[in-house]
């Protein structure tokens, strides 16, 4: 849905509250449209972020069960970088093939 929302499950050390909050904020921004809510919508926006943060913390930190070894943050960062480079290369090739 949104490339800025990061995978947070099954890392060692576990996701921090700040990481979970940042993902909740990105989610609410994505589904509501504006990057910043209007004054009339700020309370509902902030409440949604808080509720999604709480739900995500419960899900990640207490409810989900993981199999296998925890993910390594550096390895996942390198994989994401490689995916981004592959995506950029595909787009570049497509543009060149179209004569752009």
C-alpha cells in the first residue's frame, strides 16, 4: 500500500514504539489523503493514529507468533535497497524502450 510503511514484525530487537507510531502515522496519512489534517480534522486524525499505534503494538508485541530466527535490520535494509534499485532499473528500461 505505501512503501514508507516498514516491516516491523519479528526483528531482534523488537520494533520500538517510535517505529510503530511512525508506521501508524503513514497509514493514516495514506488512507485520509492529506499529509497534515485540517484543524477541523486534527482530533480525529490524532485519535486514529493513537488507536492504530495501540492495535499494532498489541499485534506485533503480544499476539503474533513467529517461526524461525528473527530478522536482521541490516539485512532487511540491504534487501529493500536492492528492490529499489531493481525497480528503478525496470522503470528506466521501460522509458528507454518507449523512446523517452
